[in-house]
């Protein structure tokens, strides 16, 4: 069965996910391209995916966009926790009993996630699924777990319990009851794959946006940057923009998948080390070379909080936090690294 799982998804390794490599910055806007983009949107991976692309041959651009959307469908078949037939679901069902060989694409994402888990002391941890299930965030069947339930579940979470063998792409769980959730990294990986597909199709001036995750390649005609609106956790109509020349951006926030009890908000971003939803942060936006990185690091830094994140990782990533108002207040304070390119 392990061989069959690997064979089923081996084809994914042939996809152009070379987009995982850092984006190539362009110092000048592309010449002689139409200034009107082709823009298409589809509901995929639990969000709306929008692809904006420029090119002289509009038929070629349209075909490239269609192929880029297919990358999201492929990633969903690999990494969705909502599909019983996904490779990830099959891995979750078997890896506590036996070693499972997985596809190159899935192993790459697992390995990247483990590296970030190690760098952040477990603030980002794909073994968190037993906790998000306990709180009801996966299927939006929200509930407050008891102290005893949390105590029983926490031992099932921890990146040190996930064993990876790069030589054979083998995966094993060290504890029964473990399961993985790639919700904090798979969407970013899909964005990277879509960018790779566009480039392979000859479209080199484009943006792929999937909810709060996006990546650009090249520049719009006649411009030296992409103007990106950042998600607004306050939902009060205020807009913040940054100028992005290359790479990726992701925002994690407490304002989409959450529930409230007695005026207290419980968001879907759970601290894997405590088992509790993170409080005191409304959103975290991170810039990185690839969207796989920005997606995962936005979650990791959200868990770590602004003070530790800026101190430990502010020289490596441009980041911005929005904090909820103090009790009785209306202001949403912002904390950011000194190089975050927020427009005045």
C-alpha cells in the first residue's frame, strides 16, 4: 500500500514547482506589454484564488492561467484534510502503524514545515491537528474543550514526534492518535506551484492571490511595483497598502475562522505548545521569497507574538502585526519591523 500511495502522487513531482526558488527581482517594468491584465477567480482550497497576468498573446495568457488553477486542484488532492482520498488523509490514517512513503511534493512540504518548527521552537507545528479538531476549527463545529480533554490531547502534538527520512521520503508517527494539518503551509505551496506553471507557460508578469497569501513574478507594465492591499482585521473600511516588487506576502489573522463565548474570541490559530488559541494579536503579515515560506511564517510569528518575532526574526523577514484594541478602546495598534514597506 505504501508503494501505491507514492505511485498515485508521483506525477506531482513533474509539476513546475521550481517556483519554490526565490523570486527573481526585476529592476525595470516590462516593455511592450498590454496594460490591461487578464484576471480570473475561482473558489479553491477553501478560499477565492485570483490570478492576474499580463501578456501580448491573450490566448496564451488565458491558457496559462487555466493551467495555474490546475495546480491548486492538484495540491488539494495531495494535502487536504477535508478529503478522505487525499494523500495527506491516507498518511494520517496509516503513519502511526507503519512507515509510509510519500510523493516528492508532499515530502517537500513536510520537510519545510519541520525546519520552521525547529527554528521557532514549535510555534509552527503541523502536528497540531488533534488540537484544532478538539476545538472544532476544522469543520467549524466550535466547542470549548475541558481541561482534561486538553491534557489528554497535548501529548499527541509535537514536531519531534514526526519522523522523516529524506533518503526514502518515508514518514512515520511515533505516537498513535497523531495527525497532520497542512492548513498553514499548503495554500502557500499551491501559490508557488501556480507561479511556476505561469512561468513555464511563458507568462512572467503576474500575481497569484489565494485569500491572504500571494506571490508576484515580474512587474505590471509601466510600473515598478505591485500595489497590494493588506487584510483589514478591524473590518472598518480602513485600507493599508504596501509596494511589492518581488516575492510573496501572507497574512494570518483571527478574524475569519473563530467563535466567541461571553465576549471572548477564540481563533483557529492554536498555540501548539499550550493547546490554546492565540490571543492578543489580530493579524500578522510577513514578506518572504516564496509563498510556502510566507504562509508558514505568518502563522509561526502570529503564535510567537510581535515582541519575540521582531527581536528574533525582524532582520530576516519584513513583518507587521495589528493588535486588537485595549479594553474600552477603539484604536488597532500596529507593530512592524523597520523595513516593512507600508505606504504612508
